[in-house]
């Protein structure tokens, strides 16, 4: 089972990103769970979303305490021990952080940290900081858990129903960030 935890702030799209990843897995014939917690349920408050993906039926329920991948949409969450962005990381875990800083924190041994300037790409493509889908490009490129075309199809299913004009921009953003990130094998 592959486990993903997404941290962000209310209004940044952590929930939607989780739904898109889950839908992509489903479109590939896999089993998936995508859910979120809100806490204070207001714009700007810390939120977390979770995704489980497996080829077999998923019987596990509850929060993900031992993620294989953590996606951080807002690097201001890094300093909060209350939120626990890095709790449960183990050797082999991947952390994708939307940040301009090269090394925003010292990772535990065996954890790969990849900073991504998703906000800059979002501002260029959308004209505003819509970076949740931008972060899906590096996620696909570095994990291989789902295929890029499945993410694109899931974006159409999740966003296209409501805002068709945003679908093309989101597809462009995912592809742009996917192309910017080198697979981990090439980095070594």
C-alpha cells in the first residue's frame, strides 16, 4: 500500500489534490481512499489530506501516520511541531515541499526532500497562487504511483465539471512541473 499525506492551509487545495490522486489511481484500476481533516475549518488554517493506494482492497481506516510521501503546499507549516508535517517519515519516504528555499529542513536519514517552486509556476500560468495541482507533476514524476495521463484525466473529472476554463491551465501546470523535476534515479 502506498500512503500519501498532504499538508496545506485551508483554501490551498490539499483536499482537491488528494481527490485527484485518488481518482487517478481509480482510473488505473487500483483501490484508493482520499479524505481530509480540517480542524478549524477556515481559510488559512492548517489542513491535512490523505490518500491510500493499493492493488488490493484497502481495509485500513484513519489518519496516515507513516506516509511514503508527504506533500507540503505551504512551507510556513514546516516550523510547527503541533502540525507534525514530518512525523512518521521513514527511510525511503519522499517529501515534496512548495518552497523557494533549497533545503528548508534537515531530513531524517534516508528521507528524500525535493523543494519545488510551485508558487512561481502557478503565478506564471494562473496569475494567482493555485499550486495544488502544480505539485502533482513532481509527485507523479518522482513516485510513479500513478501515471501522468491518469492525473490529467482525474483533473478533468474533478475540475472540468465545475470550471472547464481552468482544466487547460491545470494540465499545463502539471506538465510544466513534471518536466522540471528529474527522477530520483537521475539525481544520484
